[in-house]
C-alpha cells in the first residue's frame, strides 16, 4: 500500500483515481468476504485505511484552498 507521504505528492486527479480504485477493490473484497472465505482478511482493513488516507488528504487540500481564498475575499 501507498504511504501518506507518497499520496501527498500526487495530484488531485491521481488521488481521485486511487480513491476510486481502492473503493471498488474494497467493495469486491466485502462481497467476497460474504460469499466465500478470504485468502487475506487483513486486506479489508488495508483498503479501508487507504480510503481514509486519501479522503483525509483531499479534505486537507480543500481546507487550505478555502483558507487561501478567505483572505482574498475579505480584501474585496
């Protein structure tokens, strides 16, 4: 799995792709866990953590953009 520092170096578009792929993979793992035995149940946890990491980084970026825009709007 990718570290948070590696994720922070990615662009917004790359993060969106990683989030989509990880979410889809997590969905497939959940279905597989319900219908049959998983080879590595720890993969569920790893994928959930990856989704959380990506969403956290996206939220941080959105927050910094809002904070950068707020002082500019106050000057107007």
